[in-house]
C-alpha cells in the first residue's frame, strides 16, 4: 500500500508541473539500457528516478512511455501482478498526456484492478476512461459514486506517513480531486484536465 500511494503522488506531480509538449520533438537524453536494468522499485516507485525524470521533460512523455513499454516486455516474467498493473497505468497516463488516447484507453483498461480489490483505483480508472471517451454523463455518475466511497481504516495513518516523507497532503478518496479536474476541464486535453487546467488557465 505504501508504494501505491507514493507512486500516485509522484505521477500527479509530473503531469501537473510539466509544460505543454513542445511543437518540435525535444532532445530526450537518457541511458536507456541502464534504466531498463533497474529493479522495479527504482524504475517505477522511486521519486526522481527511473522513467520519471525523462517524463518530466516537456515533450518527452512519449519517449518515457516507450521506455515503460520496453521495461514491461523485458521483465514480464519476474513482475508481480500489482507491479504489472502499475507499469501499465503509468504508461497509459503518459500516452494520454501526449494525446494518444487510442493507445492509452486499452492500457488503462488492462491496468484496472478488480473493483473488490481496490475500489479507489477502480473508480479513478472508470472516470479516466469516461473522460478519454468523451462521455461526460458517465464521468459525472462515476464521480458521484466515488465521492461516497467509505474511507478505509488504514488511510489516515498512511496519509500521515506520506505527509512526513514527501510533504504531500492526501484526502479520501485519494484521486477525487483529479476526477473533479476532469469534469471541470472536460473537453480539454488530458494533460491539462489532469492538472485541473491550472497550467492552461495560468
């Protein structure tokens, strides 16, 4: 659970602060083989490491997504199911940030956990899919049900840990503020809506 929460905070920071993708492909320097050789914690669950610095360069999200795709392929046999889901989810977010919804949607679908195993992520995923498909009615219906999701007993203690380690404030449901941004910014690019349109609105 700790890794999942920390990862959610980190991805939010990347997509919320990165500038809009440049009109021309930027230079995206990275040591591909060294990154692909990392263990999954360093590659996918560590702040300022793995694919994250590359994705934080404006216009390099697609390169970072390709890196994650290759990592998933090379390490498939040794990854736990939850690690496979996490990698697919992050690749999907980066594909969506580039505007490649056609590739992002099936990745999000593949990354969704069973509802009974992780209701927070399930609702968040359903809302994201509704946004990418342009289905506002579905998005608003999911949001209403998501907002009523009972807070689990472990959440407050874990939120305190994240606050102490990363300085991030977490509220329950964890991703409701992102879903609200998807509704507020409906019809705009995913990368803007994910950040609540703050970057676009100044």
